[in-house]
């Protein structure tokens, strides 16, 4: 049988290759794994990939079964039932001007994603340098690859290859609407799951829809590993933690916007749906972040300020978790300083953007989303600038911050220069959608609101 693991371009499916990530993830969860560092290095360096995968998976399972250290300062619920039990009582409020808010949310999510997509994976220094050298700092428009050759060479700017099935990279000069991207595919997917299975869908419905509608190698990190598990008969919730070192990365939270859109002003319902989705691919803080982002966007439909929406959404994160502690401390410092650059520096001191685990983990990226909304307020340019300049997962953070902004302030608050290049539509493969208008997606959301 052909060993697919020999094809190194097929990333995120080898458990051996990411065993060091698992070591760090388990350590952060409070597992006593330090004594296994030398064994991890030994397995990673094995030349036999089959033996390496076998031994790596054995170690993954050993780590999974370990209890956390007695002195671990956090208490983090793991099951869907335990997490939902942490939620506050439902306090649904009626949102006004829904069509304008939803159209704003779809549009601003797409705009934020499109802005951040070409520089996804760039360091903060590289992003800021490129923006300054192209006279676009602070960012006030989409980025283009149509720049002088000297700048192209300095920042390694290229048009090929495109991502997610697109021929070219999503620089503004290469698009005529919002091109396909996982951040927007997932938003359509959440809406479509509710349309197909109803508001009481279960994790197995999500697993079925996900593996039916998205090719495995158009999913990334935790989703790709969970996909591999599902098609091998390892079903939710084990699909999320079986040999999956990416289980607290941000793939879950970028799938929740659709649940917020159909539950405006009802964060309990939005966060509950987000949990039932996230448990398919994520655990612990990966799930909590999904609930937080869903609640944040839902609350944005009825709150007067980003601060209020964020503070209400914090109620959907278990109080003794790492995510709650990190965001609480971050928000306290923001209230003390109101200094964006200082806060960005604080994130970069705590997390290493050149380390893939840090770059894609929910905690630094949720800090950036909160900072962008708090610093930007009603100024969409400012929200986008902070979300992108801060680095880390730029397209995901731009999309989530844009989604909350659009839901709070509506379509008229998104400047024309950000709307016009999108031409009011996006490309998605969900349900063989092809090109779908934001107006059509808004209508579909409204039909699901109760």
C-alpha cells in the first residue's frame, strides 16, 4: 500500500512530524510530560515513517490519558455537557435593523479575510514593512502585488500559487469578488448545517457535512487531522483528540460566524451551536474560543460598544480556563494603557509568531481580535489595521473582527473602498454554491432566525 506520509507536501497528517507540537500542547494542558522530551526527539528522527507514526500515536495516547499535575492552576471542562453547563442563563435580546447588520457582517468578514489572506504567515515586521513601503500604513486599502520589482524582491511578493483552489494569491489586483477561502467556506458551512439538520444538529451531523462538502486537503491543521480520523471510523468527540496536536488552534472559532448570524442577540444559542460544532475537531480552549467568538458576534447585534460585547461574551468561557485568564489579564492591561503598540508588543513577548503552535493558537489570536475591536471602535480602517498589523493569523483575525464590526454597525459603516472590490459576493464550494451574493446569504440567515 502506498504510504501517503512520504509526500511531505501533504502537511498536518503526520503525527510523527508534529510530535513536538503535541509535547508542547500537552505541557500547556498541565500534563507532566517533560521527561518525554528525549523520547519525542528520538521518534521524530526515526527514518522509518511507518514505525515513527506507530510510536508517535502510542505517545499521543499516553499523553491523553495522563491526569493534569496536582498544582495546575486551571480547571478546564472537556465534554460538551460540562462546557455547556458553564454558560450563563439565556438572556436573549431583540436586534434591530437585522438585514443591515447581517449584510454588514458578511461583507466585513469577507473584507477582513481578503485583506489578511495574501500576508497570512508573514511576520509582523514583514507586514508593516510592506505596508509602509507601499504607502499603505496605517492600512487604508487592500494590498496589491502590483508593486515595483524592488519591493517584490524585498518582501518576496508573488502571485502564485493561489490557495484554496484559487489560481492566484488573493492580492486585490487578482480578484473580482471574495475568492474562496476556508474562513468564508466555514461561515457558509455553519449556515448550511442548520439549514440541513435543523437548529438541534449534533456533532455527528457536523462531521458528516464537513467530510461531504470539503476536500480533506482544503482543510487545515485540526480539521485535517479530525477529517482523517472520521474517515477511519474515529467519530466525534474522539475525532478531536485522537492524535490531534492542533486541538487548541483557531480552526474551531473561524467556523462559528454563521451560528451567530442566525442568533443575533441570543449568545447562548450561538455559543451552544459553536460548541456542538467545535467538539468535532477541537478540545478545551479550542472549544471555549469557538463559544466566545460566536457569543461576541451575536452580542454585537445588540450591544452599543465592542467593550460591552466582549465582556458579555467572556461569560461563555469557563472561568478557570487558560483562555479566560489570558483574556482577562489582557483586557485589564488595555484598560490601563489604551496603547495599541504596547499591547501588540505584549502579545509578541508572550507568544512567538515564528512558532506554528503560537501562531495558530486561540489565545494570542483572540487577544488580537479584541484589541482590534476595542482600538478601532466605529472606524473600520482602524479595526483592520490593528487586526493585520499585529500579525499571527491575519486573515482569520481580520475576518472575525470584521464580522463583529459589521454585526454591530451595519453595512453603511463599512467604507465603499472595502465593499466595492468584493462586488457583493463570494465564491464557495459549500453545497456547490459557486458564486453567492451577500444579499442571498443574508436572506438565508433571516429565514433561520426565530
